[in-house]
C-alpha cells in the first residue's frame, strides 16, 4: 500500500486536492486525486502577472479538474518565524478565500524548492539538471506530498 493511499473512512478519501507554490513571478501547481492517483503529480505553473489573470487561470484549473480542496505552501524560517514572503502568501490566501468557496489549507513549504532542485539533479526525467520552467510545479508537488503525509 502506498504512503499516499488513505483509508476509505479518511476525510480526504476521493478528494481532488490542488497544491500551490506561490511565487511572485509564477505559481507552481500540483494535483492529487486521493486513492485514484498513485501519488501527487506536477500540473504546471501559472504566470503571476496580476490578480485578475492569476485567478482567471486558477478558476480554469479548478473547474476543469473538479478540485475539492486547495493547499497553499507557506514558508517559515527554520525557527518557525514568518518571513516577508509568508506575509505575501497570507495576503494571497485571503484573496483566494474571497474568490473561491473551496476549503483552503496551508502547508509549511520550508525547503520545498530545495527538495525540488535536489530531485531534478538526481532524476533522468529532468536530465539531471534544474529546469526552471518545471521547478515551481515540482515544489508544489513536494508541498502536496508533505500535506498528505501530515494528514495521513
């Protein structure tokens, strides 16, 4: 049994979860349909031009994929304190809540980009190189994996 397989009685059973790795230029996106997908999958990235564009693109994904829950990565310092980026992401989450009626959870994303870079450097899928066009989505995948593990 996979570490990402949850029992049928689990509240996340058969939920489509979307994870976001917020960045000022791009927002990485990952998806996981609990107990249908074998593991969380990179979905791509949204250019973070402005709020109207970002939320329009996000709505397309939410509608197309039938998302039940959004998980947003939020960074903290290693001592648990917030960063300036944490505050920007909290503002983004507030806007998300205004735009969409879906439940929104946060997940500590400390070192998720570092983990994504490490995976890329060690994977033939990425030709053993960091691919800046895919790193945001892979970081969102790491965030989603951590969220599932935390809630398992």
